[in-house]
C-alpha cells in the first residue's frame, strides 16, 4: 500500500468515526457485533457529543494528554489538585468535566514508593485470583480496590490486566489471570465490573501480546490475525463485553510490525470497528512516538513527560488546524473520553477522601486467597495437619514477617509500609520502587495461633544443614519458598532462586513430613516434589496471606483453587525454550533500534494454542496441568447433559463423597468439532457441596470457543461437537456429543 493510499484510508476512517459519533442518537447497533450492547447509543453519548461541540479550540487537547503525577521528574509541575500517583489529566471546569486522577493497579492502590505516605489493602496476585475460578469473588475484589481508590481521591484505576501467559518467565505473569482466553476474559471482566460499580473508571490492559518484559518497548510479536483473535484478543473481547471498561490501555511492544499504541490494525480495525468499542484508548506510560498515533486510533497520551514530546498537546492541535483527518480524530478522541466519564458518572460522583476500613477490606483479600490456594501434592494425606501436632519447624521465605508480593506498578503496601524490604539494586530516587517486599500477615504467627499446643520454631533457611537439623528434630517441617517477579524484567528460568531447590531437597531428606508452601508469581519446576509430603501453591497472598495459608495447612479452609496456568516439567516443553533476547539490556536494544534492527518473536509457533492447548497438540506431559488442584474431600461427577440452541449449555451433578465440605470446579472442554479433534475450555462453574450432598452445576458454553475466526468473523460449521467434563485439561471424563447448527457472526 502506498503512503498516499494509507493516508487516504486513515482520513476516511477518521471522518467516518467522527460522523458516527455525531449521529449517535440515530445509529443502530450492528446485529452481528459482539459488543452490540455497548454500542447502543446512550445518554452518555448524547452528553459527550454536546460537550465536545461546546469545546473551544484551546480546550480540545486538554483531555488528550496527561502527566505522570510524581514529583521526581525534572521540570514537571504537579498541579495542586492532582493526587500523587500514576497519572493526572486536567479537566475542563467551564464545561463541568472533571479531571482524571489515576492510580495503579489491578491488585490494590499502589504504593508509588510511599510518596503519599499511606497504605492500602493488597489483594492476592492475579494468578491467585485466576486460581479461584470465581467471578463473583473477583468482582468483590475489584469493588474493594475501587472503594479505597475513591477514598484516596482517585477516579481511574489502571487495572484489568488480562494478557495471556504465553511464557511463564514473563515478569508480569503474576499480574494476569492465566493462559486461557475464556477463563481470563470472564474473570477480567468481573474485576472491571467490580471497579466500575464504585464510579471509578477501569482500564483493560495491555492491548495486546505483552507476553514478556525483556525488550518490552521494542520486541515485535508476529502472529496471524485469526490465531490472535482466537487467543489473546478473545480474552480482551470477552473482558470488554463483560466489564465494559471506560478505557483500554495499549501495550509497549509491537504487534506485526507496528507499535501497539500506534497500531491501526489493533486500535481502529479490531477494537473500534470490528468490536464496536465505544470508550477510549490510553497509552501506557512512555509508549508514544509520534502525533500520527492519533490517526492509528490512540485517544490519550499518558505520562506524556516521559515520552520524547507531548505529541497530543500542541502538535496535535497544530495538526488538527491544518488537516481535516486530524480535526475529525480530535473530535472523536474527546467524545470517547467524555462518553466514558459520563457513562460511569465520574462527574456526578467525585471521589471524597475519607478513612478506610482496612479490617473489612482485609476480609475480602482473605476470601480471595482462601479460594485461590492450590493443593498440588498430597500423596499420603499429610495435609491437613493436626492441631495436636507437637513440634513444627518453619523454614525460610521470611515467613516470620509476611508474604511476598510482586514488584513494579502493582506494588501495594499496608499502612506503615512493608514488613520486609529488600533492595534489588539500582540508583536514584525511584530505586526503592523496585524493592522486593513482604507484607500482610506473617505465616509463622498464624501457624502458632492456629496450633497453640505445638512448639513452633523458625529457621531462616540460609544454611540448608541448619534447616535439616531442625527439621529432623520436628514432627513436621514447613518450608516457605519464594520466587519474586516484577514489572520490567523476566525471570531467566523456572528454578527457585537463592538455592531454595537445594534447601527443600535437604530438608525433605531429613524429614519426609515436609510441606512446601510456594509463594511464586507463576510456574516453577519442582525437582524435589516426590521427596516431600505435600506442596501448596499460595502465589502472592495479599493483605491476609499468612492467615489463609495457616488455615489451609490445618484444614480450617479446604483448598479449592485450581491452576489457571500449566506448570511445565521443563523449559524444553515451551514453544520457545530459550527466552527471546534473554541477556540483552536496555542499551543493547536501544543501539539495535538506532541501527534499524527489529526484534521479532514468532508467536505463530503456537498460534492460538496457548498453554494447555500447546501441550495437547504436542502430546506433552506437564508437571501439573491447567485446571489441576486437589482437595481434602472427593467428588463424583454424574452424567453430563448437553443443550444446544442459540445458548448452548451443559449440566452435571456433582456429589461430595468425602467427610468435609468443599468446592469443585466443573471444567467443560471442547474435544472435537466437525473439523476434527481439539482441546478448548468452553465453560466452567464452581460449586460448593456439603459432605454427602449433590449439587447441579450449569455451565454456559461460549459459542466463540466452538468457532473459527476468519477475517474478523466467527464461523461455526453445522455438525457434531464433542465435550468432556474435566478435573483438569488432561483429566477428562466421557465424551458427550451434540449436533449444532451452522452459525456465522462478527
């Protein structure tokens, strides 16, 4: 395509978008649109159009850019009305348009290096939330975070992270729900809906293919359109439908050659045209390279002072003054931002600073961790531990102080700051921003409280021989093992750092009644697994993590978490055994960029077959499969019934055959279509069942999981479809088939 043709297309597209916005009251939703409900004209559309028409020339770029609201950037004046945090976008008081006061992130109101001298309630990591398989609980968590954001003066939460785990070494794995588009989309949508129920705008991020942190500003994800729409984009599509976020945050990386924040394909074609998304797109901080990102569909430049230039200020105004395409785009940009403000009532419900009930909010965090802990290994029923145990040695993981949290923009700390803060290197005022921190309740104290008759000792684990000697003298050893992950850096492999694998092996060799509690951001290898008595995956446990871990160890809580991600048996099982561009640092990428180098990553290797689907395609046996998790009770699955029609669904009876109350996750997998065998999660339901009782689980089937994407359309051929109920992606019950009619839709 010539540059002239490309520019003509952009002009036509921009004018069409502007015209559509101007006639919103008359427009009708496309019957084929998956976001038809969101595109129905509303009062917010009418108000946005009217306010935009009243804007003066000098007001037209007020909402299109903002600053990073921290007083550490030279020559940047923070307005007095801003709240120190992630961002500030000025309002237009003359028109009653409020400022946008932004805070990170998905797991709680961020610490921002303690610049505000306050704290907040930390939810467990998103992987822990994903392990709950419980949308209602995730919605409660989102509402809790938003309530604290409002109490601190914010009206925008930069949450809603739902990128799929294409590589478990991604430093931001802990910020995302998992590897499956249906699972991530439904839970992500619930989190967004919870946030926005409090008149706080949520984003959904990072759009799209933010699958690693190494070279995140320059790596270029290469993948076919159809494979992308059936995987990462489907997660976003579902989350946007369910949560209707006010904003989409684009990613740092490139996608098929174009920067994600300047991708006409992602922002104009997929998001706004094909999906009919009515909100606005904000950039990630420091990801805008030119004013023409506006023509590619970007609506707002975030943290503009750390870009090369405030492109969406004077340069955008100048472009709009001379070029109709830019003028149309500026009008559309403002209407989209205003629509989200009005739709969420940000103008009518301003945040009010007030005290926070940390005790009540801590209970929400505790409920999430209770439901998210996964029992991975318990061959001889060592767990739950008896409260009459005489002696316990607790080893490592700073279990005497708190639980680990992930680093970067999602970092949350309680009132009073972290329990432990370990410098990770670096210089400057923001160096401590990247400290490895522990917070919340201490597992050691919680264990002592729940088993008061036991002699409980603590060994820090620095010397395996010392820990082994203490373990040999105790009835039970509990080793806390940690893997810290953070924004901006990937982990080099899936081992436990600092010699912890050797520590666990040594302790387990001294005492076979060794329980390992993992506090990790994602999957790790377990060369010591078969020498241990039990393994719990506790993720990053949040504000009440220590209490939840102790309650699970002793059976006050029956573990009901199921893995939202596959744990590989080795990195050789991954689509890319070597992390792309591992070992390169920022200056290497910068030098390569200056020389015109591109840094492609071939995601077509796995295409839409992310995670468990890759393992199924390659017939690989993982260490632990997607959907796996043990319980202190047992469940029988009755015969499954399938219903067809426009809204297909499955029903199955689940009987608790054990002596404890527990919850089971009924996972429905599509295993065959008229085109042949496949493996896709098509629906799920979590049900609580009392001992001896039977409950019926109804599982809606998402039609897009039965279809193939082609050219932006979904096509489902007529024929026989096979489903199986699973306890995990590899442990499937009998196949049940149903004949379904052909369907096609956008």
